[in-house]
C-alpha cells in the first residue's frame, strides 16, 4: 500500500490507526472478512472531496471528471479513545430517517498491516494523512496551477488522490488518515456501485477491539467471550471505553 503525501512524526512513532464501526457492521466485517470503501461523493460534509465536488468547467461547459467514479475511500483516525468520535461515528439515520445513536466498536490496526489490503485485492491502494487547512488556504485551491494541471488529466494520478487529503481546520480533532482505493471492477458492489468490498484477514488485520462506552457491562462481557471463543481474539485485545462511566469522585467539604 503506497503512502500519499506526508506522514507526521507523531504517527510514525505510534503507527496505530482506529476506526469506529456500528456493532452490526463490525460483526459483518468479521463474518465476511471484508471492509467496505465508499465513493467520496457520499461524504456528508459539502467541502469534503473539495476539488472534485467543485464545479468543473472545460471548454465553457460543465465537466464531470471521469476519475471521480474510480476512487473509493475509508476514513480512520490516529486519535485514540475520543468522546467526540464515539458520538459522531455512531450517530446514523434509522429506517425513519431520524438520526439516532447506535452501539459501536472501535477497531485498531497498524500502518504496516495495511499492506494486507494490497496483497489480498487487485487494484491500486494508498493511504495518507489528512491536511487541515484554514479558510483562506482553501479559497486559494481553485486557482492552484498544479491542481488545475492534474484535473486536465483524465487518467488517475497521485495529485488527484492528494486532493482527498484536504479538509477544513474545524475538523482537526478527528486526526484523520484516509485509505484510498482504485479497485478492479470485480470488487465493486453489484447492487450499489458507490461501494467496493475489499478482502482482509480480520485476525491478522485487527490488533485490538474496544466496545462502545454505552454498552451495558453484561453485554460487553458476552461480546468479549464471543470474540474469544468464535474468532480467537486474546482477552487483552478486547476492552470497553470508559467515557460514559458514572462520576464516582467524592469531594469532602
């Protein structure tokens, strides 16, 4: 798996990244032995995928860049246990279209284990650390000659991919790392071409599992036993976040 852009000293020294999945999706990941990437056009933030989602004009006409349909991505973080990330990544729309918080699981992997994605799947695969820019920096990008030159190229190039590593500074707390794929057609979901499904070996890919802080302790114990008995995880690999634990401090006046 090839690196795009620059990796910080902090991430190099502690090369672990984390992703929060909904509980049912985590269970499906283990049973299907695959992770799901999405087209960046599905990201909710209107300034995500900043360059390709801009209005492109070529020869006086609006232009849809063909590369947009070839790129798939998945978002991870090098931030450890985070209250904000638990809230954001487990709050999804239910069947009624209402936003609701669901139970989640935080999985951990190591940068060198990402090579497994390239080994088990056909296509081109990359990862890079997101660069958070201020508003005035973002406003300069549509006139950046190197970006304009790269967009004139209809073949996928690294400069196209680097545009996916740009985000507004207000999201800096996410400390995001993005995995990016240009997969062969066979890996694209036949029922929804916005998704591609990549094979992994979960027990080698995942280094640790942390369950949702809102999960009742008895349910956590049951899930932990299931991971140990059914999939072979070691007990020390499985913990539960303590963010929602009750305040037990006592202050004597």
